[in-house]
C-alpha cells in the first residue's frame, strides 16, 4: 500500500480536473474518447455495487492519472467517470507528466509509469486501492499483438495504428473486464477496512 498521505490531500485533489474540464481542455484527441463515452453503459448490478461501496466508506474520491495520447486512457477514463456518476463518487484527473509525485505513488511493478491509474480513497483521503492500465486479459493480448507486429519491422506510428485497429473490436469486452477488476479491488479494500 503506497503512503499517499502527504501527497493526496483534499487541497491537492481539488486542483485536479473534472472529467468535463479535462475533455474541454483537449484538442484533436478528444475525438478518441467519444466512441468510448458513447459505447459504455454501466450495468445496474455494477452501479448498485459502487453505490453500496460509497455507503460503506462514507464517500469515495478517485484520482485518475493519464495522458490524452494513450488508448488505455481513452477506453478507461469514461468508465471511471460513469462509475462516479452512478455512485456519487468524485473523480479528479491529473496529467502524468505534470504530476510525477502522484504518478510515482502508483508505479506498475514498482518501476513503470503505466496509465491510466484509478486510485480510490475514502472521504478522509485514506488510501483504499488502485487499478492500473488495462485488464489482465487485455495485457496478454497486447503482448501477443506487439510481438507479432514487431516482427514486421514497421515504424512506431504505423505499429500503434495497427495495434489500435486490432484492439478496437475488443473494446467492449475490455470495458466490462475493467469494471469487474475495479469491483474486485474495491471489494477487497472495503473488507480490509
């Protein structure tokens, strides 16, 4: 469990961007979020779970870390926003590059600045849990695709485009897996309180 107490405070949280402020600040990359915003619907059973989590914790704050060039952020940020809308949680967005102190609290495997990160806190900013990057199954698939495409020795930008094309049909399933994993993390954190 990271020691977040000196960095994630009410004052620092208030400096983060709301989802709409973040979207309004984007240029051309805003279009990459729109299909995910439109496509994702939170299941009623998931909405109930997250509402119950808020009741058990009194309040839940979510620190979202990312950058607008990242496909995992395009897919993941709308999910956490809809979770917040359905449950009464509050989300604030922080740019990874502008907030290295926050990012460094949640390094994947202790060394990678993987995004997005969704860190959950109770109303007093006591750390509950966090979720990083993408679902486990999605990471396995990414690794396979990256290996396959790297053998074709294409330029980096072409590789990214090819990966987006291969991943696009899986977005709905990965959004569902993201919710499932976040639920599991939060359920475990609440049991340990």
